[in-house]
């Protein structure tokens, strides 16, 4: 019986992968032990609701980005550390959801947590919300480092998706340990081919990404 179950699981997994555009993969097929918590599949995000297009907690990236991320993951494990991923491929419909939310100035339910020091009307101008996202090209990932024993994220000095200078990589008014943790993430990601967005310590894009000018909109299933 266990062989039949395994066979069925393989069929389902293969079927799911077959739905992806060429050049994309479910990252758990390359990094099975990766900790994934897609925040936009939950209400724990700056919108306060599950985001359009995030129908499951399965991380999708381009094959190139997933393979590079595996190198980062393996290198960190040698130090008893692991990666925790908050976002990867993002459908354009999710970006459209962000835009609609950002234009509704009366909806400020999450302001105290995610953007306490900036007016919602200024999120576009400040570069925190945009009509296009590198995530939709499939080679951008949001992530942090966690302790390999406890699974607790290292203290990076600001929460994930916090809109403010505190999240900028060069922000100086944090502890030496927080600076060291940010630098550790930067060092490993840069070493294996990712570049950082300076206003978000968690945001990295694969250099020479395979789809630099294409924004995809298939849902995450």
C-alpha cells in the first residue's frame, strides 16, 4: 500500500509542477527542507488580508534562482543556520491588490505595525509600493536567517515588510548584533549571485535573471 501512496504523491507533485511556465519550479523540489512562510498567503502582512493569487504556501521561483538559493542554504547550514523565506514569485494580480489597497487611504488597520512613520498616501512616492514588482519576474526572494536548532529568526533590527528607514540596509541606529546579522545575510546572498534592494534588508534578486522584462501572473497553487 505504501508504494501506491508514494506513486500517487509523485503523480500529484508532477502534475503541479507541469502547470508552471517553462523555467519555473516549486522550490521544495530543489530544497526540500527550506522553511517557507509566504506571508501573503496569510493575513499577517501590511494589507491585513490574504493576497490575490496566493492560493497555497508553496514557494515558486525560476529554476536559476532556486538553484542559487540552494547554494546559500547549504552554505548557511554549515554554520548551523538556515533560511526562512517570506516571498518569492508574486503574481501580477497580487501587485494589483497592493495598488488597490494603497489607494484606499481610509484603510489603515495595519499602520501601527508596518508603516507607523509614513503616511499611506506617500507609500508610492517612497518606493514601497509600485505598479510592477521584480517578484513577478520570478527571480526575487524575501527572506531572513534562522537559528538551525530553534528555528528562531535572527534579529535584523526591523520586522519583515516594515516600511521605514529602519529597514534600509545602511540604517545605522541599530545594535552591533543587528548590523552583523544583516551583514551576514548580505554576504551569503551576494556570494551566490543575488543583489540586494537597499531599502529592504530582506529583498534580493538574482543577477542575470532569466526573465528581466517579463511580469508573470499565474497563481500560486
